[in-house]
C-alpha cells in the first residue's frame, strides 16, 4: 500500500448497509402486542450477535488506535519521503573502506575554507588551524578564513598527495608563510597516527622599516568539537624547558599531546575558550587581543583561560625569519608509546628530512600518473603540479543536515518552510576554497576525472559518500552545506535545496572512465576488484539515480528532457535562470514551460544510459536491466531523432526548444516606494520554437561524440568552433556566440554575465576530448579536427599558465577578449582540468 493511502474494507461497507435495512422494525418501543415469529426472533438474535461482535471489534480497534497515538515511540512516526534515506546498504560500509584504508585517511587537511586547517574524518573532531596577523592599508588584520577581501598575493598547495603530505605557500603583503603537513603512523600511535606541521615565516621585503614586516605573530589552535576539556601544559609556557603545550583524551585516538619545538627562542602566549561552536573562533581571538591592546597596549593573548576550555589558542611571536615545528602525538597513555622519540622524529632536522622525501615522492608519482615531462615547459609544469595539489589539498570532510525546501502545495510542516535531511557526512573535493568551500554535485564529476588518475581509492571513497546522500526517491541534493562552518560562509536564503531540482549527473563521467580503464587494463588486479565490488553495491543507487532523472526531468515528447526549477513568474531576470543545469544564466527559452526540450540534459541522459548498460554487462546482471538501458541509449543516440528535435538544418547548429521570443529587455520602472528597479519587458508573445542561441549547449552532441564522423553536420560543428564570431578566441572557446542577443548581457541589475561569453575550462575540456576523438576517426574531417585540437589546446594551456604566473591563481573563468582570469580565484575545481589537457588524458 502506498504511503498515505487508505485501504477500504469491503465488508464494512456491506455490513453498514445490512444493519440499516434490518434495523427498520417500526414496532420496537410500541405498546401494541404482536405475534412472535420464531424465525424472525432467531434472525434478530443473530443480528444482535453480529452487531455485538462488530461493536466489540470496533472497541478494540479504537483502543489499538488510541494506544498507537499515545504510546507509539516518537521515532516510529513515518518520515516524509524526501528526507528518507535510500533503503540499501551504504557504500561507506563496504569492507574496502574500512580497516587500513579508513585509518589512513583519518587525519587530513580537511578544512578547505581556512588557510590552514586539520581535522579527522569523524563528525565531532579535534580540529587544528592557523591564524596570523597581516597588514592591509596600514592596518592590522587577522587572517584565518580564506577570503578574497584579504587580498593575499597568492596562496595554495604546491604539493599534496591527498593522504599524508602537503606543502603550501602563502604570500601576504611581503610576509611569506610556508605550511607543511605530514602524517606518521609508528609504534605506540593511537588510531589515525600522529601528525606534524612545519611553519616557516619569511619576508620578501626585509628592507622596509615596518614593525609588522619585521615581527611575526602566529596563532595555532586546537579545538574539540565534542566539548572535551583540553589541558594546558602550564601557566608559563617555555618550550626551551618543555616542548609540551597541551594534552587531552578522546575515545577515538586515546590520550594525546601537542608539542612545539624551534631552534629559535619564541615568545609564547595563550588563551583558552569554552564554546560549542568554532566557526566564530577568529572573533574570540580578536576580542581577546583587542582587550589586551586597550589595557596594556600590547597585541598579545591574555595568558588566561575560561573554565574547562575546549579551545586552546597559542600565540607564537618572533622577529622574522623564524621556523616552528608542531607535533601532535596520539595514544600517549600506553607505556610503549615512545612519546619522546616520536616527537623528536616529527620535529627539527628529522621532520625537514621527512618532508623532503615526501616532496620527491610527489614529483615521482606526478610524472607516473600524468606523464607530462616531455610535453611541457618548466613554467607549465609548475602550474600542472599546482592543479593536482590544490585539487587534493582542497578535499574536505563535512558533517551536518541539509535543509530541504518544502513545496508550497505540500502538507509537510517544517521550520521556516524547510525540513532537515538526516545527519550525514560528506568527504569531497571543493571548487574554490575562498568562495565555494563545500560540495557541489555537478562539479564533483569533473574533480574526480583528475583524482581517479592519482588515487582511485580516494576517488571511490568520495563517490561513495555522494551516493550515500541519496534519498528513497533517488534524489541527491545538488549543493551540500553541512555543519556550522559551511553554513557561516553562505547567506541563509541560499541554503535550502529543492527536491524537484537536479544537477548534471557528472559522476557518470568518472564511472565511464573507470569502466574504460578496466577494459584497457589501466588498473592493478586489486584496484579492478575494488572498482567492481564498489559498482556491485552502488548499482541499486545508480539505478535509482538514473530513474529519478528519467522520470522527474522527462519532457512531453519521447526522448526529450528539461531541467526543472526555472521560475516562470520571475519579473527581474532578463532570462529566467536554469541553475539546475549548472550553466546558470545561459540563455534558454524566454518563457519556462513543460514544453521545453533541453539539449544538454538529453546528452547527459545518454551518457548515464550508456554507463548503466556497461555496468550491467560488467556485473552480468540479468538481461532485463541491460535491455532497458540499451534501448534508452539507442533511443537517445538515434541521430535522426536528435536532428529532428534539436537541429536547425540551415544553420547546422543544435538548439534548445521552448516557448520563446527574442523581444525581451530589462527596463527601469518606478516602484510604489519611489525607487527604480530593472524589470523585464516582454514586447512580443512567445511561440514554441528553437531557442536561437549558439553556445556551449549547442555543442553537447559534439561533446558526446554522437555525430557520425562522416556527417556533414560534424563539418558544421567544426565551422562554428573555429569561427571567431561564434566560439573561437585566442584563449579558449567562449561560452556564448557573439551573434547571440544575450551575449554579455546582464541578467539582472546585480548579476553580470556568467555563462554568456567567458571561457570555462570544463566545457573546453569536453570539447577538446571530442576533437581528439574525431581527429583519430576515419572520415573527411579528421585532419581538420586535429588542427583545431592542437590550436585550441595550445591556446588554453598558454593562457592558464600566463595567468597563474601573473596572479598566483587558477581562476573560475577567463575573459574572452583578453584572456584575463575572472570570477572566483583559487578555483582549483574544474579549472584544474588544464592538467589533463596538458597530459592529453581523455576517455
């Protein structure tokens, strides 16, 4: 029986009808004597017995209902489907993610939103981090959380292996910090082992007569999210006599100690705090420092602590240059723990030597994974290493509950029109540490194209975490804002997720790569076994995910799909956004409706169907699923049907279809309160038609390699790609043709063009992959595809490398006119695909 439906008992309806007829003797209660009818008396007695039986039954039913209402355990109430987990074993419970694998990834730099942070992959962890005092416009500023307003010259990982080592350089107005991270598992260590941090403070402007550039102030902290008390080593810290700073105990790692060592004489101060939250830690430290400045005129922590502190902050001050080593050792209560030897190994010359070994290992593995030494100049190699290092160093661990928007017509009730998802963890890469330090579903597929080539076990772990977020309907929230630290980076109005809305299912890109890699023996036997067992358990979730898209996003015509979530009542947007497509303001039909046919989603569904068919073949599933996915793939790859639904034969370009007019503009209107605002004016009735904008969406059949290599349509795609009025620039392919009426148009008063001209690396990578494919195929266009491929690849690499060395960052997008980096900086998400372009690593 479906949830919420009622099952009607046919007998109850018949009984009530019979009772009404049999109970109609109008002589009952009258004084007039009458002749007894034995048969009728017997029938009456029988009816009374039936009625008594029914009454008793009804009485017990009522009692049972009352009992359920009164004493039913609170947790037994049926939860709404949208927040009900998918009913199958979690992927993270697979044996391959337990034991040594799980412990090896326990500690890490899993706090991408701060300049340097460490935590464990557990919901309420012991966390560590670094702050420092920098200068901007002649004033002191605390640096802690990554933010563009700090205006650091550059920062990011130059090396990181995703497991036990990372090397980061940060340059802040003449102050140069190098933070190196190392993990170690040795005899006596607790769960997850030990870790160390080496902080090297330099200045590249020693000639300046500035106190702040001559004196460095670092703040290293430990905070226990579980609220466990942290014990200070003493009121007067003196690392010359005793390197111990703090200690404590946790059930996961046992007793632990934090040590500080340095060759130089360091000035140390501390403060202890008691708070349930750590996302406002910067404020706590600044308030403490501010009070000290007002009282004593010194920017030094107070050397005091609140009762039972769960946060300890240590201020390390010294004239520049200086170096400090911090060692965290676990399992210290065990007699055989050898604490002194482990601390010695993780500090001083020994730590420096271990870090150098890890740097060498990184370089060797980088060459083995990407094989680019013969293809790149030294300047390009630096960028290539930064791309993979920042991708791996940007991996985070998050725990919390997503907020799910409640539809207006829903009977659900929640707080502020949302209900909470179940508490969940997510281990994932992030697009950008300062701007987008959280999980994005469609970005993650592109991230994993790099990560699987570096460490397939980490890749599977991340995909498994994402698939475990699936609800019973097969839906995964597209943006993951989990925990107080993640929530602190985002305005409240952007937090809620909508269960009717999807996102490009790019995880199928990675799965396709993994399947292809196994077919071509790119993996070891152990790796292939792990991938196969993962897909075996993931299959039911992948199947549900596919079906969610195939049912909820299906269009009116067979083989058509459209992105849900567009607002057809919007009055302030030139073209209602399609955030769910990932392409945000890319122009679609002017008037959203269920008549739309979105070309990109159709091609994503073909990718998904092909992947599902391949998985069923690999796992030797019964013929029915294979045939179903095969028939869907055959339908969506039908070239004639594709052309009939989306091709403009005269232009030779593929378009969306929908209710559209080109006669739309933004105009200033007076409001009731006497102000002006930009409002959409529609000057012509829309009609069902092709949406005449040539851009990235137009190339999806080309990217998907659906077009036959001998088709004239392939030639037309190459014409469009190489046309400087349409796609071609000297820096990469622009997102929207200059001929489009929406080219570089603002969508609202406050929204500049986003996917309406600038160059995006993820789409250029997919286009390059297709060009590479067609250059290898027999056909009349292979030579031309090869020439365009080489030119485009060279343009993209040169521009990204030039920008990196000029600005110190990879960027979210690049200007189509001059190639300058735009949008979010330190965008180490899909812009890192430049490494795969350098390596010519395509499926």
